[in-house]
C-alpha cells in the first residue's frame, strides 16, 4: 500500500502548496499519497485536536498525520511519535493537537526533533521535510531525541464545548446523551448570553427548512446542533471552543 500523508493546517493559501511541495521534495521516492488538505479553523487547537482523532479513526494503519497549526506565543517542542494502536505516525508542534490521539491510541515512541532553531514558516522548512523523510522510510528515532510522554500537551475537554463546525454551520459538541431522547423532545440551549429553543430529531433533514435541531451526530456519537438547510453557526455567531449548555424542557 502506498504511504498516506494527511496534513491538518490553517495555511490554506499558497502556503499549502509550499507544504505539499516540501514533503515531495524530501521523499526519496514518490510512493506517497498526500491527501487533500484538512483545513483547520484559524489557530484553533480545540478544532485540530478533534480532527486528528477523526482522521485517525478512518485512515489505514501506518498513516502519517502532520499538524501545522500553532497559536501559542511560546516556541514549543517540535515532536514526532508513533501510536500503539494502528501504528500511526504523528508529527507537529507540542500544542495539544495530539493529546486526544494519544489518550485513545497510546504512544509507542515519542521524540523531539533535532532543533535547527527558529525559522519563519516552520511548516515548510521543518515539519514538511520531516514528513517527507518518514514517508521515505527513515525511522523516526533517527530524527530526534526521546521526549517524555508526560510533557505532551492536552486540550481540556469541557462538557458542551464546540469542537468542530462543518461547512453547513452544524456544530459538533463534546456531549453525549446518557439516554437518547425521543424525536420531538424539546431542549433549550444557552451560549454566549443567548438562549435558543431546539428540538431533537434523529434525522435532522426530514424537518422543515429553518428549524433548529439537536441530533445524534456522525462522529463518535457526539451530539450535533444545526439549522435544517441553513447555517446555525453563522446565524448565531458560534465559534470553536464556545460552550453550549443543554437543558431539556419538561
């Protein structure tokens, strides 16, 4: 099987092609597939933390997952590791992006890349060349020094936190119902000084246009909220990291 490389980044202009070209330029052989970009909400570690887990679930064993997103003021460690489950390679900056992945998949080995010092656009000049070398078969242990697992940053999972907003404006929340409500059950949701009525429906698209629906989502059983054939996030100015309180109307 050809090696799969998945890049998650908020560099979605020509910078994406620079990243992609740099990976190819550092492969000894072009037996690698660089998948379409996974765009991240700008600077959002909450968003990338969730999407890394989503990619890890669906992609085959041995996939290389590279994250080029860093909103932190500190110049944190550049790391590369391998999971116990599925033998996935993960590479990026120690921002919290890989915390959930390691919690669920374990960590077989972890290294801090040899430090070339600060360079502008490390995604192009540090991370991408590293990924290219790994795709060519170089062992990750040869690319850095051992890094202690307890130094790996994690994102705090807060109940009701918005983890991802899709292109339809639907919200994926860190929330699961203890018991699945019956269709038609009414809820009130509270967020950002707003209070909004929503109705539960197993299949949101069978409802009328413009209705506000809460429903079981497609990702790990987490709850979603959306507007039927509309855009909930845009209409209510919701962002990744916002907290949604959910209360059933009795």
